[in-house]
């Protein structure tokens, strides 16, 4: 029961948002206004869209509305892995777009570098560290996957190192580690909430009108413009970018393309010098394992360990509610696996335990659409790897709204939408069957049963 004792004092709030540097909310919108571009949503996708719109045209009148506060949802409570992949990993992209995966990987790396450049240009203090990440084998059958993983990543431009058991334990010391691939070039670690807050500040400095605590309630075409209703006023815009992600889209036909699933994480108290020495971790990489029910782990700037993942939970009818941010049974599982992985950290306590909704699509990465004769653009479905991909999504939405044909808009990733999820109750039944099959696959050396193979054949492979 020691692992449960470590949860005793964990605060039920995201660690990143529990920060004295959290900025004050901007005033809610009151009354009617007009603008050139309205951005709905104050997470990464919306903030990048507003910022890039002002960079493209400093004279543009841009308004951003957010139902809560900037970074409140997934953007402020994720693990802080900022990856270059636009396709939720190279394997998923290679399976779905083999003919353009080289271009997608190149665009993803350019996008990651552009993020780093913007963080420096706007002076955003978000603990950005270009450490790379480890894919760690923790089961014997996973070791054989590592060489292929490294070779494929190198083929498409990554810089990797293949580590045996001793080499990976020299990086991060756990008795469960059997080997790893270190992708050295394609991942940065970041404080996610401070990134969101920094983007908000940059938007304000460029003249974006940001209204928090202003939910968008409806969207209607008004001739050459689009009207969006909020609780205390109406916004009339020439163009609208929707960045609501896990929350229901204002365009109803988009709603079957995503479902919200809940992900959970723990954060430890800061490690002391002796504890840090016991785990090593001098190069501060993030790491994860290749299981379907995978764990993702990183170390923070103040030497805490974030431990997240394992369970991904769907609620009937896609409910998104604050009370679902806590799931004690998942927190207990995460704590148990933490101490199994790092037995030398016995006695460490968890300071925070939280969860939140992720928007996922049937292809496990972002998709795009337009509506209202091209006056409205939409990006969603980032599926947990959106810290980096949201900036690319913002570029695409702005291209689509401008009617520009670019290297981005020519991509099949952009031109084609995923298969929609079925309505309830078929959706819940299908997701439940898939979750059980994925659990069996993890217990059976990664072998996929008939249900998973069938999903693979129809383009719904749950493998990333």
C-alpha cells in the first residue's frame, strides 16, 4: 500500500496551472464588436492562430475568445512533450501517408524550429529544453522493435542513438529498462502552461483583443460575414478559426470526427540531491514506452518527475466535465508503476494528481475542414501530441481562410478528413472492444487480435 500512501497529499489540480506566475484573466467581451478574424479557443491552436495572423498582417483586427482562461484545458495540463511529428508519430504517418511522409517530417521539423525561434523572439519563459526523447523497452519482446524504430527514424531525417540495457540505465537508471532509442533531434521539453501564457502575452503585445471567460455559443452566416454569439454580446467577423478541440464544435457536422478521451498524470515533489543521483537523468530527456497503454515521463525544471498515461478513458456520449479530471483508480495504477520503475525513490510523495480531455480522431492526428463558403476554418483531432502540431494547424487554418494554395494545403493530411466515429451506443461499444483488445495485445507481446486487424484494414488502426 506504500504507493497509495504517496498520493495522500496530492493536490487535485494540474501542476503547471498551480503557479504564482499565472496571469490575470482578460475581461470578458461585453457588447457587440466586429473584426477581421475571430479565433474561438484559447489553447495552443487558437493562440498560435491569432499570433501568426498578426505576424502575417499586422494591420488585421484579430479577436480571440476563450470560455475559461488561456491554457485552461489540454494546453495547460499536458506532459510538456513538444514533438516535431505532425502525425502522432512517424509510424502512424508512414502507415497513412507513405507518399508524403518525407515532406511531413520535414515540415514538422521546420515547425518545431519555428516554435523555438518564436519563443526566443517573444521572450517566452517556458523552460524550453531541446533534449530529445527516449523510447524505452520495458518488456523483452519490445527490445527487438528498437533497431527498426531507429533505422526508420534515421531514414526520415532524425538523429538517433540505439542504447542497450547498460547504456539506457546510464541515462536514466531503472531496473525495468532493457534498451532504448534516443531520438536526439525531434523533441523539446516545455512548461506547457507557461508556453500558453507566453503566447497570450505575445498576442496582446501585437494588438490581439483577447477576451477570456467568453464562451462562443453559436455561429451563423451573415452574408459576407459570420456572427458568433457570446453570453454578453455578438462578434461579427470576416473570417473565423475554430480551435475548440475536445469541446463540441460550433459546426455540428464536425462533431462526429472527434471524441474526447481522458488522460491522467501525477507529479512528484522535488527530488533532493541524493534522489537525483539515484536516477541519473543528467540529459533530462523525456521518455515513454511502446505499449498501447503507454506511460510518458519527464523531469521538470525544479527536479520533479511527471508520470502520466497508461489509462485512456472515454465517457459515454463524449462528456467533458470538471469532475472527470480525477480518477483515483488510474492515479493508483500510475503510482504503482512509478515505484516499480524507480524503487530507489521509495518515500517520494506526489504533490499533484490531475486529468483532462484530449480530442482524438480516427486517424490519431489533426484534420482540417472549412465551412460557410470558406469563411470558417477548423482544426482538431491532435490526439495528445498537439503541443507542436497546433502551430502547424494554425498555419493551415490561416492558409485555408486566405484561400491560398501552399505546400501545406496540398497535403493529403489537409485535404482528406478521417472516418467519422459512429453515433452512440455503437461508439461506446466499439471503443470498449478496442480498449480490451489493446490490453490483450500488451499482455500478448504486442500481437493484434482479429478486432484490431480488422480496424487496421479499414483505416482505423489503433496502433500509435
